[in-house]
């Protein structure tokens, strides 16, 4: 979930904030730091509390009772969480990221509509110079590319929410109804989330050419054939902006 939030923020920054300097600002070091932050947050809200047993504080007697609720000669592996951990984990891991992604895509949608309206106004006005037409064409191409990427991630985000929402809703509700959720319902919600992980490679690969090229390079171990195929698609250079008749290079 944290990676999806990261992608949403990147699309928001690229479309709504500073699209001209996005490629220069989003350096490999910053990307590595953001990805590392996602792993740290995930470890803090899941691995560390569970290994320390914070999730079972106050419900140890219930866990012990369920371990021996079946055959007396065998025990079951029971994973249960108390109310504080269920609320904290679900809010940090799902509900807050979901809210951030919804806000980011709402702003992306508004910005894309405003950009389309401005382009239509310029086209109707006409009489623009060749340099203005070229700059407008480049901006339009960049906006369409970023918007398409945002739509792709929006579809991926929608699938993620549909698959994981039942689990996180059940995870919050179960401690407040004395852990009365049936075991089969728990398993169904959990496996629905696992199915989302299975779908992600197909969603990324079929919805975006850039992801397909990246997957091809990774799966082929970066051999020369895959790299040549990725280089066949021509890239559109971003021209240096012209201000008051002079050309400025962004650094």
C-alpha cells in the first residue's frame, strides 16, 4: 500500500506541481530513499509489533483457548490481534494511505480537466506563433503521458482497494464483536488480498508500455535483445523553455 501511495504522490507532483522539473528533481537517490521509507514503515507497523507480541496483549487467554479448542492431542496456530493493534495497523496501513491516494487522484483529475480546457481555448483562438504551437504541443504530449500513467495507477489502486478492503474491514470489526468472525470468512478475505498480489504483474504489464519494457529487461536479466527492444520506442525530448525570447536550460 505504501508503494501505491508513493506512486500516487509522484504522479501528483509530475502533473499538478512542477511537471517541467520533475525528471530533474526525481533523482535515483530520492527514489531509493522513498522506497526505503516504505519498507521501514511496513516493518514498524507489522514485523516489529508481532515479533514483540504487542498484538496479543490482553487476549492471551483467548489465543490459548483457541489453540486447544479442537482435538486435545494437537494444537492450532492462532493469530489474533487486540483492539489497539487492529485499529493502529489498519489505519496506518490502509485507511490513511487510501485517503491520500483519493486526494491525489482527485487533484490529478481536476488538473487534467483544466489543462484540456486551456488547450481547447488556445486552439479556438488560433493565430499563435510556431514556437508557441510547438511548446503547447510538447506540454500537451507530456500531460497526456502523465495522465495515462496516472490512470494506469488508478486502476491498480482500485483493484488493490477492492481486494484488500474486506480484510481490513474484518480486521477492525472482529475484535469489537468478541472475535466472532467465522474462520472461513477470514480465510476468504485473506486469500482475496493474496489474489491482488498475483494480479499486479499482469495489471502493470498490460496497462503501461514502460512497465512492460522494464519487466522485459528484468526478466531477461538486462540482455542486449531486451535493451534494444526498449530503445526502439522513440522518446520525445522536452525542449528548453523560452522566456521573453531567451532560452533557459533547467538544471
